[in-house]
C-alpha cells in the first residue's frame, strides 16, 4: 500500500497549519488583554463577558458558523463593512476561515491565560509598583514571565483546536481546494468518496501530530513551572 500522501492531502495539511498558526498569533494579541482584564477586574459585567468568551465551548459549531455566515454575508454588518472597504466578502475565503476559527478557538486562548494571571496574585504586582514600575512595565516584566506556562498551554491548545475544527470551517469556508479545504474537510471528502485508505493515511498523520503536540505540552509544563 502506498504510504505517501497525495498532493491534495499535502495542500490541505499546509492550509491547516497556516490557518492554525495565523489564528494562534491573532488570538495571542487579542486574547491576552481580554484574559488580563477578566483576571483583574471586579466589574459587574465580568461574568457576562466571561460567558460570551466561553460560549463556543457549549455552542454547536454549526450554530456559530451560521451566525458568522450571516454577519459576514452581503447583507450582514461585517459584510457591508468589508465591501465598503473594498475587501469583498469573507465567506469562502481563507480570511473568512481565520475570523470564524478565531471566534471558535477564543476560549482555548483566554481561559488558560486568565487562570495563569489569577495565579500570580497581587503581591508581585504590588512589589513592582513600589519600585515605580508603571502598570504596563509590571505586566511585561512581572506578569508575562510568571504566566509563561499559561501562554504555552493556551497557544498549543488554540493551535491544536483550530487544526481539529470541522463544522465552523465547513460552514464558512465550504470546500474549495487549496483555498478552504483543510485537513478535516479533506478526510470527510475521502470518506464520502469511499476512499478509506486515503482517509486513513491522512487521519493517521493528524492523530500522530496531535499526540506529539500534547506529549510535548505535558513534558514541558513542569520544567516551565520550575523555571518561573
């Protein structure tokens, strides 16, 4: 049996890695201030914001994908803005997948970071303040180093969760080869075409990759905690 992946399988894997990497970087930039605010604030609406962030954990992917499709469509608020800006419509494009995946993976970035920030406590930040460090300086020189294991966990969970997405990406991106056909959709196509050998090879690659990533996470976290 040929153990090599087809060109279309390789393209789907590359597209999946590109999507997951892009979403992880974006959510590091967006999710970090959200997690910091949730960890530090005593605002009355903290619970409501936390619930909105966690909503993708319990919401069916098809539901989230449906509403995002409406929002990014020609009559939706996002679609109207992107058309005015000359960007066209986001559905059935790579950047449409990025937007949808960012919403769907948001809790996998925010919640580990929030937990890591809450574990720091007040004392290190108070000490930094007595040394005349500004809040921004204290965040980057105290909070970020102490929360490094949380950043690692959040990044890996976000990346792997995005790799495994199916419902949201299929709803927003459809099934365009080289554009929106990620690995999970490619496996689905193989099964639909009764190409079980091809599906098995690609699924095995995904299984091995996911296992190795999680193995590395569990191996590195104790060392990071000791270093911090």
